[in-house]
C-alpha cells in the first residue's frame, strides 16, 4: 500500500536528515560574521526532517480512512524481479572489483557475457559474438582512440 | 547594428568545421536517443558529459544542447510509429500521431511534426537572440541577495511544478542541498561530510551522481520486467509529405505552440513537457471539432511537437542569461560549464561572448540539420528501434562505467555512480521525482555562497533580502507558490464550514 511505502521512505529520510543535522551542528553556525560551514547543512537537514515528519503523519492518517479500491502496483512487478536486479547490481560491483586485476578488455568481455546470459538469456552465439565485439570495439574506442587511461590488469591489457 | 554583429559572430563560430561537426554529432545522438525508449535526454546528456572534457567549452555546450533539442525531434518518431513515446515530452504526440499512422498517414504526421519542431525550435532561438542582451543588462544589476533569491525562486518553482506530491519534491530538493554540502567548504576550506575520503574534497561530482540517478537507475527499472520484443508499425511510409490541407490546418497550432512552449519554457520548472500538454489541450479547446482529437487529427500532432521544441529552447534562456538552471537538464549543463571553468551568469555574455553566440548560432544550424535528418532518414530510425533491449542495456551499463571512470581515472567515481543508481532506483520506486534533487545539488553550493556574501554585505542582517526590491519580489512569489497548497486547503475548509 502506498502508505507503507511512504511510511518507510519518510522514516528513512528522517534518519538521513538527522544525520546531516547532527554533523552539521558540529561544524559551527557562525564564522567571521557570516554563515559557518554548519549552517547550511543543518538547516537543510532540519527542513528534510520536518518535511519527512509531515509525510509520516499524512501517511499514518491515510491508514485510518483507507480506500482499498485504490490498489497499488506491487513493488516488484514480477516474481524474479529482485533476482535480476540483484544480479545486475552485483555484476556492476564485480566489474569494478575485477577491473584492477583483469584489466579492461577481459573484464568487459566477462561483464557483457554475464549480463547477456543471465539477466535476459540470449542464445550462446549471440552472447559470445556480442561480448567479443563490444569489448574489442570499446577497447579500440576508449583506449586507443580517446586515450582513456583504463586500468591494465596483470596481463597488461 | 549590434544585433547584426552578434549574428555574424554567431554563424561565424557555429560554422567552424569542428563546431559544425560537433553540432551534427550532437543532434544525431539526440535523435537516436529520442527514438530509443528507455533512454531520455537527461540520462543521455549525463552519460555523454565525460566525453565533453576533451572538447572546448563552446563545443561541450553545442553538443549537449544538440542532444537535448535533438531528442525532441526523435521522440516524436516513435510516438507516431509505435505508440511508445521516446521521451516524456512526446507522450502527447502518441494520442493523435499513432492514430494517423494506423490510418496510413504516418508520413504527413512525421512531416508536420518535424516541421513544427523546426519552427518551434528556431522561434525560440530567435527570441533568445533578441531577449538575451536586455535580460543580461537587467541581471547585471543583481547583487548576491538577488542571486540568492532568484535561485530560491528557481528551486521553489521546480518543486511546485514537478509531478506528484509537493512535499516529496521539496524533500528531494532538501536532500539535493545536503548532497551539495559534501566536500570542502568554500569559505573555510574545511572538509564537510567527507568521512576521511580525500576524493570527496571537491564534492560528489555532478557526473557520477547524474549518471547513476538517471542512467543506471533507469536500466534497473527497465530490467525488472521480462524484456519482450518491440513491434514496429508495419505500415509502409508512403507519402512523406503532408497535403496542402494539412499545412493549412497546422499553421495555427504551430504558431500557438511556439508561443506557449517559449513562455512556459522560460519559467523555472516549466520545461518542455508541460507546454506539450497545454498546447494540446488548448488546440482541443478552441477547435471547432474537438471530437476529432484522439482519432488522428493533425492539429494534435502539430501543436505539441512545436511546443516541446519551443519549450526546450526556452529553457536555455535563464541558463545562458542569468545562470539559473530551470530544470534538471539545464542544471547538468550548468555543472558542465562549471567543470569547464566557465562561470555562468549575467557575465557570461560579457566574458565569453563567443560561447554564447556560438551556441546560439549552432542552435539555428542544429534545427536545420534536424529537419533534414528527420525527414529523409525516418526509415533509418525505424530500424534502430529493432535493437532489442537485452542487447542495449549492457551497453548502457558499460558506457556509464567507462564514463564515470574516465573523469578522474578513479574507481571511486564508479562506486559513487552505482550508489546513486541504487538511490535513483529507490526514489523512483517510492515515487519521488529526481529533478528537484539535481537542481538543488547543483545550485546548493552557489546558493550557500550567495547567502554568505549577502550576509557579509548586510553585516549579518537577514532584512537585506526583503529590503532590496528585486530580491523581495522573487521571495514573495516563491513563498506564494510554496504556501499555495496550504492556502488552498484553508480556503476549502473555510468554504465547507459555511
């Protein structure tokens, strides 16, 4: 239900706002006759907390007079949505991790293979061809043409 | 005459071979991005920011601007042919455009939409050219308090006009302000919220944040569902040209669409999406046959298409003349300018006339290029639509990763981008709009600086914002809009109590 989502999000924002407020407070409000480093974050954090409280109250209030005929979309449209998302996220993190060791070319190749096969499975031929093409073409474009200093792995690639 | 001199300079710069080429690349990418659903102008501008580093500031703005108004052209192609809007401002075009395509009139629809876009786009460039110098003259009298109030006004309007709950939009804006505080404080050079990470000294960086919020999160949202194949309308596109009657019918809508687009694009938060809806509604309202709208009425295509292009051009004006971005896209361009060492603001025209007029000139040329690209090359774009998303999204990921890395050759930026990808995903899921966040993130440090300077000027007194007339006006209007929901509720309570 919408109120649940708003409840969760407003609570999270309250925490975020408070964190900034507290930290901002430590930085000091005044400095040489004008705003200190802490003023702006503290105020913005305070506003965030205040607004989140408003959202929190309105979402609680809606619970009491709830109109169930307005059903909301499920959070994950499909049953294995969260699996795909998690895989995508992990693949991104894995890419970053492997980049240092395996270098750009190999990491990109593995990355493309993984995404093409495990998120929305394509035929193996497509996967291999696409992975090889993308990694080599992007290598040529980024490393050789644009001269971006992409990490080289242990193989020097 | 000054104007002629400026025009001469504008075209002289815009027609330099390298700038011309860059403009062409920009509008080409823009059209491509506009055609492909799932990748909007904000996302693609974010993705291509890193590439602009190797360019001069003029070229950077030329290409980014080209992408932006290019997407307005491309988006209509898919709206008409496949009933899928390439991006938000083309949603309205689906209503009548697709109906026309089903009746075999895709050609005239595409033709009129391209021409309307051209007219709208060119109109606003002309207005930009005419209005900029006087606007700038006015803005040069702005001191820190006026700048601060203007930024506050911009933020307020964007939150007011953003879809969905205003509270949530304000929350996003506050969060954006907070994120802008991360980094070394401008006035004291002391690190704030950096938690010991030296790389955060200059702040989070607009590029990783924006690439994550719009690029990565968009992919996350798309891959939640199984990705089937897209079907393209099978009708052959014969008769690319609209009939004489079509032209006659469209003249009025195009003219009105241009004006609506321009004026609304000018207002902070107006953007180019709202004008498309408003002009469609207007045409329907004043038409003698409102029942025809939605069944394939060419006016329903001409008006919104013109309006969204005019609106896109209009949003440039506050950025280029006052240095105030009015929507997320302009905020990103502002960030790009700052990164290139150009300080936007009223002094832009004075200090970097080549940048200003070069961009103006290339906007003229860009619109011409787009007209040519969009008419004969329609068949090409239709083929592009056949690229399946499962193949596309890994490329988008790769692009984002390399782009983020290439900023400072740092893996850290990639991590920031991914974090904001996750944040962006959740904010969309919990129904928050990310535009106010981006605007606040970019404006935050500038606002803080302006506030500080104002207080130095006034010796610590807040009254200064209210005593100086221009600043006071901005603040009054802002508070009016901020409080309007509350006022509305109060008036309802009062009227039901009677």
